């Protein structure tokens, strides 16, 4: 009887959920993922990832946002809701971690990222940041525990480091909230165009902030109704305005991104994806923005609550669309969660609600009074006086909330797993209607009044495998397809389809409605079923899979390159088992020749040709230049030989140089030097580089080899590179004579108090140094720039500069006869 006395409706509901959840978790770990879930190799991630983790982590973003408002921006008005917000986020992350344990095949290895993580993996970054941020949330909430236990010293320490903790939390949240979107950037050809975007990290981050603020409103209202806590309307109204602003930014970025990538037309294609997208945008952005900005809605607590519920539904729908719906078309299979997945998820969420209630009951989570500001005093619910029951609208009654939640879940699940093209027959009626449709098609085809349209031949592009002939008869008579299957939702009937309409391999979403690998062959792997060989004139479909490879394509030579590159499809198909999809369209598009601009810098990063030519799967583009670059003329395409067209000699000239320098590629390559010896590690191949003697003497540029050990040194043997001016017109390679053109006379700057100018003659001094430039350079005078204003008699008297030789022994003393250097003028 005592048990029945404390048994309430919601406790009974939780007991039922707990029994089902514990049973589901036991079966999951006892029988494994394959036997208990709806996941498979085509759909490896289900609601444990799409809902529990992506939504649980995203909806917890309100914690770092509110904490930043209080501690960083000093908006103390939001302090009363801080602890409850942090508690919500902390429980959200704990629930996400528990769900991840259920999703992992080997959950006991969850510690592996700490010691065996891949530093280049976004999943590794998410794992580390989630673990660290969960720790930060525990520390941010720890003052409530310390106050309950009366532990003043740890409480003082936590208050001291509160600001660094909040800053660290904002940083970690920014990293992993955006990295959750990065997980789906790596599947550009699998995720549907309405949801794939290079801006997914930015979109995930912005949407998490907007939904996180609405989650704070939802939590505050539910706490007020269920626990009798104070409802700070002015705080929630400020959060509503902020959420509307963030959601507006998100909506603008989302639409602009779709328009920039040319995918805005997918919104009106009347597919299941387009309908889900419109529902997501309406629930999660458009309608809430309008309602949040309306003063009457913000001033009404029920209006705020229902608007926040709409934002949360739209956010959940977005995450499920990205993680499940947007991938099903490519996978060719539909995912439906099993009761074990649903039971586990519902049980984990229910445990989160119970944990929040227990924490609020025994720990100081909510303010003890309505007072707001820096000196907010928190108290547990058992310490606070119970407020009188307030009147609540019918929609906020338990039955109303249950009805609203059930209705939202029904529409969300029905929308997510609805397949417009009949991939999931829901009942026997679906099969009956399909049979009736086929009989109707057969009856119409037997009617002589109906004439099947003629074959449509699509003009092949330059690099096409062959002409594509579309046969209505094959699709209508052979496959029993009704005209309405394709017209007019997929293809217009007002004009013929042409290549100009954009029906390339990159844009074949319309044909892929059926040719997805399940209902019919997959267009990205069944090239031979559509493309006729170039020598075939018949309009019949290709069935022998013998595809004529496209003609060789010659990439044009550009200035300063080794020679043109002739690409042979036939030779490459022999190494990839004739599979076109090894390169197309993931690496190279098939729209027009040369649409992908090739760059050596990208190839060395493992992109473009470098995806295979990396030195492991095939020869590397970084060193084996001669295997691609041919030395022939531009006009005739031929097989690339291993003999490069050696670039022409380059003549370099700089100011104050002893003479011009002619660099000969041929001379260097004759000695066995490979292209990769210098390029691109020492000299880039994209543009000229400024050469200086200073860098060479430091071991850079030419000095990396010309160091006196591998080759003659640039530090002393000037005449081996610098040519005399009298030979400037000769066509020989590097100057081989020791006759170096001397620089012109140099007039040193006239200093204050000087008796006259000084003109230094290289010609006069070279007679005494036997033409050895290094007698003075670089020890006494640098060669890279004029040492203006630094020549002083004091230094010369100390044996420096000119005084090194002009010391009265080797040459006249610089301190005796001034007229030998200075051009004396009359006073």
C-alpha cells in the first residue's frame, strides 16, 4: 500500500520505459548490433548517432552561450538561469556518451582515442573535445555540489578559475560543434545536395547556438510547470530575440549557399527530400523567427514555449536529414530503427529527465527568490517554499503536452522515413496499387491509339564514352513504367532533353530516382548500359558492357612548363579494371574537358592526379616529371615519352652584379640531376624567385648544392656563374672563363665634415688582387647592398674596411694622405 501511495502516473510511465530500455540494452550487448538494430553496411549510422549524439550535443549549446553572456560579456541578468542551463548541458553530454557506448561495436575501446587517435580525423577531434568539455561542464556545475556538502575550500577554488573554465568551454564547444558538420564534408557524393555543403561546419555551429537558446527556454518553462520554479520572463524574452537573430543568420547563409552552389532548384523538385527540407526550414527557422520577433508572442509564456518546441523539432529534423535521410538515396536502402534502438533512446532521454529532477530537488540549482544580479543565491527545491499552483492553459496540461509531443514525433518520423518513390511499401494496399498500375500500363500499351515517342539521342560531349540513346519503348513496354513516373515531375514534356540542360554525370539526380542500384542499375557504375560505342550506329541499348574509351586528351602546355601532357583513357582503364568511377566524378568532373584545372601544388597534396600517383599506388608526380610531360610539338597528340623538353636557358641580371648569370637546365640535367632535385623543394615551378647571395651563402637556393662539397661554392667562385659584359650576347650556357666584368666605379656618399668625395674604382684595385673578388667580399664589404653611411675614418684607423689593406704596409695608409682618396675641392 505504501508503494501504491507514492505511485503516480508519470512514475508508472517511467517504470514501463525503464523495463523496456533495460531489456533493449541487454539484448543489444548480448546479440550485437546486426541482430538488434536496423543498421547495416549501407546505413551504418542510425538514430543513436543522428538523434542521441548530433541532437544531444547540439541542443546543449545553450550552456556555453549563457555562460559566455554572464562571465565574458558581464550580462548578470542571465545568471539566475545559469546553473540549470549548465546542468541541462551536462546531462545532455552524458546521455550522448551513453548512446555512443551503445552504438560502438566494441564499447570497451572507447578510451582508444586518448592514446591511439588520428590527429587528422574530425571524429578524433570531436571525441577529445566532447570528453574535455564534459569535464568542464562537471567543474562548472560542481559549485552546486560543494555548496550542498558545505565544502568551502574547493568552492573557493572553482570560483577563482570560473572565467578560464568558461573561455575553455566556449573554445571546446566551438571546435566540436562545428566538427560534427565536418564529419559529413567527406561524403560529397553520398549526401543529398540540399544538405551537403562545404559550409556544414559553419551551419552546424550557428544552428546549434540558435537551437541551444531555444532549449534554455524549453527547459525553463518545463521546470516552471513541473517543479514550480520561477519563470524569468524578461530573461526568456531576451533569449528569444537572440535566438531569432541567430536563426536569421543561419537562414540567410543556408539559402545563399544553396544558390551559390546551384542547388536551389532542388527545393522545388517534389521529392521526399525537398518536402523534408521545406518542413525543416519552416519549423526550425522561418516560423520561429516570425513568432520570436512578435512582441505578443514573446510576452506570452505559452507562445514562447510552443515557438521553442518548433525550433527544437526543426533542429532535430535537420540533424536526422543530414545523418539519415540525405544519405539513403545514395545507399539505395532505407533505414528504419528497430524497437531496441527506439527503446534505448527513449530510456536514455527519460533518465535525463529524472536526473534533472533529482538534481533540482537536492542541489541548489535554481534561485531561492526572484532577485537577479551578481549576488544570486541558489537553493534546492526541498529548501524553497512551494509556490501556489498557477493556472495553466489546456495545451500545457500533461495530456496536452503528451498529445503535442506525440503529434510532433509522428509527423517527424513519418516525414523522415517516407519514401516518395515507393522504396518502403507500408502495407498490402501498396502492392495492390502497384499491380493495378502495371495492368493499366499494359492496357494502355495495347491500345493502338497510344504511340510511344521516338528514341531520343543525346549528343555526346568531347570526352563522352559514346552517344546516349534514350528509348521510351524500353522503359514503358519493357519495365511497365507509366508516363507519370517521369513526367512531368522529373522531366518536362514541353521540349526535348539535351546535354545543355545539365544532365551530366554530376547532375543525374533525376535519372537516379530509379537508377540507384536497387530499382535499376546505378548510373555511376553502369556506364556501358547507357553509352553506345562510338562506332555503333544502332539506337539499341548497350548490353555487352564494351565501352569505347574516350579519345586521348592533350592538356595544353603553358609558359615555363616542361611540355604538354597527353592523357590516355585507354592506358588508365587497363589499370583500374575498366572502371570509370575510379576517377569520375569524385576526382575529375565529366562536364567539359579541362573543367578541372590541374595544378602541381594540388597533386602533391594527394588531389587530382596525385590521388593515385603518390609513389605507392603508382609513380609519383612529385619527381617523375618525364613520365607525363612530352617533348613534342603542340599540334599532334602522342604518347608521353620519358624524355622531357628541357626548358630554355634563363638569363638573370641584378643591380651591382659583376655580370649576368645564365642558368642552363641542360647543363645541370646532363650531370644526372633530376627535376625533383630542385623542384619544388628549392625552387617553385609556379613563378620566378628572387635570388640573393645572402641566401645562397646561408645554404639556401643555389647554395644548397653549390656549397664547395657537392659542387663549387657560390661564396668565392664568382666567375663560374657571372659572365663578362663583353660576352653578354653569346648563346653559350654558363660562362667558363675567369674574365669577369668589373662593376662601375662607386661614389661613396659624402659625410658631414668630409674634405671631399671618394670614388672607388674596382678596375684600379683588381690589379692588386689578381681579380679575386673575395679579397674584399664578403669579409669587408657586403655584395647584396650598398653600405651607405657606414664608412668612417675611425673604423679604417682600427684596421677595418679600407684600413684592412691601407695600413701603410700592404698599401698607403688611409690615415696619412687624404688627397689620394678624397677629391679635394677649394674651400
